[in-house]
C-alpha cells in the first residue's frame, strides 16, 4: 500500500496536475468565433463558479464569460487581443483548489501560444526576370496591363503572359510589379517592329464645331496598388470586426432569401407632441420613439398575425410581443429587445430603451438582451431622414422604418355659421413597413399600418387596448 501511494505521488510530480479546460463558448446562436478583449482574472488567482473570467467580443457585442467551476486560473493560453478564435478552442486552464497551479499539465496542442494575427514581413525573394511568353509575334497587352507597365516603367517583354494567345493581363503586370521589376530597362527582345501609325486626319474646315469628347469609361482604369499611399487608385484595407462581418452576412442573407415588400403611411403626431409637453411639465421625459414602440406593440396585440417569425418549417406565431430597437454603436448596428412591450407603459418603455441603448453602446449587453425579438423598429428621424426602407432582421417578419417629423399646411375644418376656414399646421411623420411576403401579404400590411396610425394619432387608444 505504501509503495502504491508512493507511486501515485511520484507519477503526479512527473506528469503534473490534471487541468480543468476552459474553451471558447458559444455566447450567441449565430456565433462561430470570438475575440478575447480582456482577461479579468490573473494566473494563480482563485476563481469561483459564476466569477467573470474574461471579456469576449462575439458577433453581437462584448460579453463577459463566467466560470462554470471553482478552482484556480493556472494558465492563460490565449492572450488579450487574440482574434477569430473558433468555438471549442482551448483558451485557458484551471486546477482544483489545493492543487499546485504552477505544475499544471498543458496539453500538447496548447503548449505553444498562437502566433500573432499579423505575420511578420518576409523578405522579398530576389528578382529574376521571367522568360518571355511562348507566344511568338507582336506583344499583346490588355489596357489595364499597359497602364500599369507604362506607369511604373516596366518592359512588357519581362512579364510572363497567362492570357489567351499570349495576352499580358492585368494580373501578369501586377505580378511583375510585385517581383520588383519596376525601373528595369532590359534590352528588348527581337520583336517585330510596330506598325507605323496611320496618317493624321485632315484638319477640319474653319468654323466647324470641335469633335465631341467621349463620355464612356476611361481607357485605362485606375489600379489599386496597396503599399503606395497617395498614388491614384490606391486603397487602405480596414480589418472588419466580428460584428461587422456578421452584419454583412445577415444583411446579404436577408435581401437574398426574404421577399421584401414595402408600404408607407403618414402619421399625424399632433396629439403625441401635446402629450409630451404635458408630461414634461410633470418632469416625465419620454421620446416620440417610445410612443412608437408602444403603438407597435399594441398593434401587434390587435393583429397577432403579424407577430410571427419564419422557420425552416414555416410560420411560427409568437406568444410574447418583444420589440427590437435598432441602436447604432461604434461596433455596428445592434438591436436590444424591450420585452413584453405591450404590457408596459410608455414611461417604463422609455426607461428600458435608455438603459439598453447605454449598454449597447458600451458593449455590455447580455445575450438574452439582444437575442430573439418579434418585430424591429429603426428610427433615423433624429438625423433628418424623411423616409427610408429598412432591411428585415431574420427570422422576424417585419421592420418599421421611422422618418423625421415635418410641418405641412392644410385647410382647417369648416365650421357651421362661422368664419371662412383658414389653414392649420400638421406635424406629419412617414413610416415605412418592410414585410416578409411569405408571412405578411399586402392586405395584412395595410391593415397593420392603418391600425398603427390610429393608435399613434390617438394615444388614449393605446391605454385602452
């Protein structure tokens, strides 16, 4: 027995402490990879279940990752700033309490930390002139290739042609430029002399109008040449964040797979603006957008056929009315959710919207605060946009695009036995409903907008609905 215990002790000292693995988790349904923003615990620090380990940038926001075990953080395998870490990749190791965290056994695949995302620059290979193209005869160049070679002073015969019948393409010219061929003035090969130019056209008679200048595309389009700032046609590559990439994927998915239909209506905000003034006197601050969210939620309760989403099996009628509100952040657009909006008052909606918008801009939204939703609202009125059409946020069926308020004059109502009618000012706002044609047809979209307008123009209806 003593020998057996000694063997276990010796084996532990040789092999190290068995670790608890910490892997990159899925913090949102659409997350495929994440970036490690900041470690909140240090190596050797005690960790309890539920403690914040690190901050991870997902495809939606920066989310705090919590520990699921008690123990000690023994080894951080991926440092802060690690990009595009796939789900399930080992990012850290923990040991149980009482174990020597310095003797943690690091798995072979995680023993070496990943190289930086930006590879170090490598020395360019020595330039070797490419042999002439096998095509025999006059050198043939595309317009883009001719422009590149003329701009950088390259000899055309030094380029290896890959085009049909010996044509030197734009890519061939760029390859020669990358190999360091700029400025090489090698002796020309034996190429047939160029054909003499055609005789000049006779001068136009006196008083004749000048020839018209073509308005088509330029003969030599600009060439994008990275690494030469300031040169015509150059560009700068900007790395896209996870949020930007996912936004691009979802917008492309939405516009390519969802049959969008659009309908617009003008709403009179006179009653809403008067009510806001009365509430402001009681120091109750609510915005027009808060009333819009409430009106949308009440209308969805009255017309539940619009409160649906699309799945692979078909329509799904939702039991709750959760309104997604588009918020612009430095990382991109995100839609935090006001849950149960139909059952909340405008004042509570205003408080929830303000809190969620602040967390969204700080990147502190929890996954349950932006995942799901049954209907989206996007408001660009504060930027002076009169009207626009928004892209549906799948799998939702609709999104309402809200424009700014504008003043319009119209004849006042005629009064019996009174003076002639004058003019009155109306505060109008245009809203555009983008709907999924598979779920919401034109008749249903029209009924929704008509009911929404009635609720917004008469706020007392929303309290009774």
